[in-house]
């Protein structure tokens, strides 16, 4: 297998991929810095995720959860955990 000029096979050194996931908190600048640091540490590639909360939730879930200012990171599950609506008495 080949990605650009990088051959990936048992006969070549392992491909090191940094897992950034959603740790960038929705910030492009943080994601860029994490990628720069990963490259400096010897990683050849990075994998990251971005979730748009509005697109990641069903209408039913949106009726249960609400956005709050402290949870506007753009990521789904960490944000969901901190803005669950309180049940009405």
C-alpha cells in the first residue's frame, strides 16, 4: 500500500499516526499545534475528528439536551454530558 510516496508494508518501517481525536476542542489553531507537535515527536500523520453537534443529534436528542455557553466546543459527547436539560418538577 502507498500513501503519496510512503510505502506501507511489513518490509518498511511502521507508519506512526498520532490520534488527536476531538482533543482540539473545535479549535483549528489547537489542532494545527497538536499536528505540529506530533510531527516534531516523529509522527508522520495525524487523525482527528470534528463533530457538528446540530448534525450529530436527532430531534429527540435535541429536545433532551440544550447548548450552554460553557459547552460550545463543537464536539458531541463531552458537550452533551454538560448540557443535559433538567427534568421539570
